[in-house]
C-alpha cells in the first residue's frame, strides 16, 4: 500500500470512527442536560450537576468500550481475516455494527429525552433538529465511505466497480463499412462509398463516418453521494416529523423512531441487491404509510402529502409487479387476437 493508499485508508477510518463517536456523545450530552434540568425543577430539587456528569461519564465509557471491544476487532476481521466474513459481499458488517451500536442508542436516548420532559412537565429541549440530523448524516457518511473506499479518490480511474445504474465505461466501436448501392456521380460514372463511409464527389455531403467515437465515460463516484442522500430522504423526513412540538411531546415518538430505526437496517444490504426492494417495502414504505396516515389524522398536515403518496404508490407497485402480474388474467401470451 503506497502513501496515497495509506492516506485514503486513514481518512476513511477517521471519518467512520468520527461517525460512530460524535453522534453518540452529542445525543447523550443533550440527554444529560435535560435530566439535569428536570432534577433542578423537581420538588424537592435534586442535584442536577451530579446527574449531568454521571451521564456524560457513562457516554465516554460506552464509546471507549465500544471502540476497543467491538469496532477495532471488527475492522481487523474485515481487513486482515477476510475469510472470517466470507459472505460480506452480500451484506456490510461495518454498517450493521454501526446501526446497532450507534444508531440504536441515539434513537433510544432521543425517545428518553422526550419522555423525561413529558413526565416532568418541562419543555427544555430547544435544539431537537441538530442531534437527529447529525445521526442520519453520520449514517449517510458511513454508507458513502463503504461504497467508495475501494476506489481512487483522485484521477479518473477506478479500483473497483461501484454499484450504479449509470454508464461508466464504453468500449470504442470499430468502423463498419456498409454495403451501399452505387451512386451516380456528376460525370455519370458510378461512385461507391469509401471505407470511411463518405461518398466522393457528392456536394453538401460531409460524409459522416459509420462508426461510434469514443464516448465520454461518466464517473459514478460522484453519484454515490447523490444516491446515498436520496436513499435516506424518506427516513430523514419521518424523523423530522418527530421534532415537531405537537408530535415530540406525545406518544407518537415511539412508532416514529422505532420504524425509522427499522428503516435504517436497509443499509446492511449491499446496494442494488435483489433483497433491497422488498426490504424497503416491508421496513419502510408500508409502516411509514400507516404512521403518516395516523399523524395526519391526529395532528393535521405535519408531514407532506408527497411522502404519503410515495409510500402508497411504492407499495401498490410492488404488489402489482410481483404478484398481480402473475395471475392468468394478466397473461397476455394466452390471449387470442
């Protein structure tokens, strides 16, 4: 591994480790502030400072033990003992560990923050958006790093294929000489096209060659970023709804965060896996549809109708193309015209 490869490896590992530690520490520190505020406003008032530092110390201990006992051994197994994770081409163990060790505790403490404020009749939380955005942004970064870490970060070449639907490489097509009928020239003599596809002696005929020039290839690495953000937009919108004051201080935070966490489990499956479409319907679109219907019925239009229609159409399309088209009534090959 050269100096460039070492730098890329170190950069990817630092980004992933920061994505593991930073959201956990900020969410737990935020929870510690809420608990300290609740202790101070209780009757009789308690020691809020002790509760704050106890939770902060617990967060540091959790992050340290997670990094030393789980994260570092997992990285060793992935990069050194590759045979230990022989089936990881179909799933991503690093993403799975991150969702379990980072995303799950963050969502649990977000729910706990809401419950502490409801039970103590306080509304101290004034920056609900920052921790949620940080958690999901870190998850997106983990996804992006896992998809592009085997590719060159500079230049135009690629070290490994990136799952994408875009055209990334087109081979040059050799010139083809068509068989064309004789063409009468200005002097009446027959003229045939030359090997480059041009017909000599014919005015206003630029003679476009019958070959395809080398097409400009498209670098799919930049599209990984766009694809990753688009992949999480529905989950981001669902979690954003939980930050609405009417929803946050109610029991609806439980189904929102629970189903949002289940939606995050999709990152474990490799991109463009055949399992990903059905998994997306089961853990995201179908439960999100019912949750959004309930939110609209109880709180009004706190969530855009666009996402509600998206969930409905995806579920209907999945059922139609995977089940209804297999019925005999849709078998057009048996129709007699």
